[in-house]
C-alpha cells in the first residue's frame, strides 16, 4: 500500500511538469495567477513564473512532509507509532499533491482560453482537501509539524488525541456542509462563511485543548499510548 501511494504521489507531482513541456508553446506570455471571490482574474504573471509556481509549491510541501518526520523528536520517541504516522502522511501528501495538480489544471485551462468556473472549483477543491485532512486527523501522532499544535496538545498525549478526534470530525463534516452550501449562496456570502468557520475552528482548538489539558490531560500516560 505504501509503495503504491508513493508511486501515485510521484505521478501526480510529475504530471504538471510533463503538461508544461507539452503545452508550453501554446501558453500565452502572460498567465493568470490569482482570482477574486467572484472568480475574476485579478493577478497576472509572466509565463515562466506563473506556470511554475504551483508545481514548485507542491514539490516543496511534499518534500517537507517527507523530511520533517525524520527530525521530529516526538515521532522518534513514539516507536512503532511512527509507522502508522507514515501511512497517514502518505495519504495526506497525495491529497496535497492532487489539490495543487487540480489548481494547476484549472490555471492552464484558463490560460488557454477555456471557460472555467474558478469561483466554484477553487473552494470545492479546498474543502475536499480539508475533508480528507479532517478524516485522517485523529490518526496523527503527537508531532511538531502537522495537526492541531497548541501548547496543551503538545504537552499531553491525552489532550492531543481528544482534540484531534473531535477536531477531525468538525473539519470533516464542516467541510462537507460548506461544500454543499456553496451551491446555494453567493460567492461573497460563502467567503464570509468560510473565513468565519476557520476563525471559529482556531478559537475552538485553543479553548478545547486548554480546557481538556486542565481537566483531564495532565494525568500521566504510558508512552505506548502515544
């Protein structure tokens, strides 16, 4: 399973670069790189920069997710839990790579003059990514680079587990709800809902982890439960 995910991840990462080689001469000298909430282009860049920025960002994020676990002291101390963490990270890396590949495909289509509902595609892709993250959030082991990292989740394994279990459900179902709502509200209203949801989630994560730590998370736990 791990090898299949790695191969699929490599294919998704390389596909945009191969597409660029094939379509480079057809792309205009200036390409769109940013859209407003209404799906209208409000940012342009030269072709070399504009068409390479998303594939390079994707490569950078995936590379970090490969490298950072090797240096994380919490994962090194967790023993066999690191293997489970690697499996989860493999799925999340693939999700991130697919997300950026989808955005890149949309950018190429717009640059070539095809009609694309950017105002719907970008939020939908973002919410699908968040739903995937939420679905696997509870499987993340305590670490310093991924997950809901507050002073209290990093201090207590029990608080980490409780916060990620409930937080994962909130992110998963909240993302699906917003994904449905975007088809019934205006772009500006949806933008407000999305930003408000993110702010409330951050506030909840800090409050809940603080509350859980001071009521239940300070009890000693066996290291094997990490």
